[in-house]
């Protein structure tokens, strides 16, 4: 990669990229090629992280168009020349949407997803598609690609199901990525790969053109990046009303013009933050050494919140929290077939008439944990979700809280081998308050490393449509601690910075 200035590719932020192009230190073509070189040498060879399924064959062509526009004095959007990787659960013209399955490797959508349209309009370059838990479930294993490695420990999982998005951005294979979360699928891989990931309030970001979107409530798309500001910038680009996703109607008039305008190094001063201490992760083992290693990092994070100026309410007790969370049974309104019909209904032809038909293809064995038939939520589950919402909001009101902080995942990344053999460990320690309640925002930020040198994240959770608030606190914490560091397994290539 040849540049005329001091641009450094490793850990480059969106603002670094934008300014470097304006100053002619690097072109969009050079930037795309630099990331492609890293993918070829480090994702497909070397440590073989295996986080990218497909490359956009027109990425360099799109870069040339943006370079020409810049040279002619054209507009410079918020994501001008920014290479983006997209979880392969989201439609982007020019590439198949495979869901990680060999049975969908040749399915090409007719249209871009709404968020892809928004990013392209802002100048982003869709670099390629990232790996995922097959059909959007479990850890990042798929019949089309195998397993994705955690760049901090190559024998461990990157998490799921947006594990490819998490691992690729941590390894500097793109500037930023798009993930999808229906349980903990943005925040868990973000925490386990040492990056930032956000699931905005339900209705802020459209899901049209993404599998497991409308009519589901839990499934949401969100940005995954190396800094809070990058994530906030991308959220500002993709947020907005989309008639194709009725859920976005609830956020009309409630989305700020910018999610970055209130960022401040002193953003935590005067904030009241509640701390959830009790174990709430899936299959968590509070007495284990693994759990205690994460807890030790969390202890330091709580201290750092107070040091940054927050008033910490510790512990925050939410009545029946664990009991109400246990009522979740993986149901969602509409069920799997309804989501399948809406997703593929945007195209002239479905590759399969149903998810059930795909899964029952003779000889096919899905590597994900997807069920072909999801029940509607029971009345017991709906009542529990409503009660938890009341209990959570009341606790925030009673303690005059501005946000809540909890461990993003209560365990370290599990071994890849343990996810491929019985009893198939997946999602261990993942927390899911935000997805269960559907409408509350949550952002995961790097909080440090365990004694095994594995990343840990903490999550800032807020009231519905207070996305800007949790972003502000996350940014202040991030800047006060600066825990993020690039993994040693994917260094700068020889001759590059």
C-alpha cells in the first residue's frame, strides 16, 4: 500500500479514513486493496481467522467511482470510502446471501437491504460478507465455511452469531461491520473479540432485507466497530423510518440528528449508573474459575466508572430479574415461517418454500442451532417480559438512574471444539435483557482482559430511545480506559502501517 502521508491502516477509525482521503494520503482504491490483502494473507491463510465468506467483486470499481467523485469536488458522506463487512444474513446486491449454508451459496437477492442502501448513499463500500452461525443461530460455524476463530486465541470461538463481523473488525479486515442480534449475537462476539457493538432501541434501525426481521421483535441490526464513535457514526447513517419495517414507525421523531454530537470525555460526570451483580447469563457457572476471571475484570470496570465521575449504585437489585429472564422460550411474534416469507418475499423467487424445507433437505445437516418452527410467545412469557420491563424501569426511576451496566458475557470465549461436539456449548454466559425487552438500547464496550489474556466487555443499557445517552456513557468509559488493543495474531503486513 502506497500513501502520500502518515495514514496507518491498523486500527484506523472512520474519521481517520475520511480525513486521509480528503488530504489525498490514501485513495479509496488503495484502502480497499489493503484490506483485501489482509483478508487474503490473514483470514484465508496465516492464522486463517476464516471470518469472510465472500468478497464483493465490484469493491474496487466502487472505490474508483468514489475517488473520481472526490477528485471532482463531489460530496463526502459520513462513510465516504469506508469498507464495510456485512453479516451474511443481510442482502447486498452483487453478492449472495448464504446464511452460512451450502444450500444457499448461489442465492442472489434482487434488492439491497434498507440499511445497505443507506450506507451506500453515505459513501460506504460493501467489501464483502462475514461469517455467521449457520442460518443465524449459535456460534460461528457453517457448512459453507467451517468455523471462525477468535483472533485473540485461535482455538476459541469468535462467538455468535455475528462472529464473523466481530472477528474481522478486531483483526482489521475492514473499517467497520454490520451485525444482527436476536439474542446476544452482536454484543457477545463484540465482547469476545475486543470491539464495540450496539443493538439500538427496537425500531431505530430497519430490518427489511435481513433474515429474522419483521414481524419478529427481538431481531435487530446494528454496527460493530473498534471505537464507540465509529459505531455511533454508522448508527446515524443506518437509522431511520422504513415503511417496509413497521417497527421503525415507533422511532419517528425520536431519533437524534447525530449520535456523536454529545460525545465528551467527561460524559460520565454526574451520571447515575446501576450495577447488576447477580448472574444472568445463559448457562453461567458462578462458582467456576472461568466466571471469576471475568468477574475480576468487571470489578475493575465498576471502579473505573466511579473514577470517571459516575455515581455508582452497586448492587442494583431488580425484583425477580433472573426468574423473569428464565421465562424466555425463544418464541417471537410471527414465528420462523413468517420471518422467512417476509425476507424472501422481497425477491422474485424463494430458494426454498420454507426454513423447514431447507433444513429437511436430504443429506443436509445444519451446523447452527436454528429451529425450523418457532412458537408464538406464550401468555406466561409475554406477561414475564412486561413485568420485567416494569421492574427494570421502576428500579431506574426509584434510584434516579441514567443507565445500567452489566457484564456483556459472564464467561470467557469457549473452545471451538466444545461447540462442535456434545454437549455443544454455545452462548455460555451471554446476557440478553435487551433482546428480551426488545425496545431498550444496549452497547457493549471493551473492559479489559482476563488473566488468560482474553477480552471482556461491559454493556450499557438504557431506556427506550435513549440510544444517544448510552452511547455518551460508553464513549466516556472507553476514553477513560482505552482497553482496546489489536490482536497479536493479525499484525500489520510487511511494508504496511
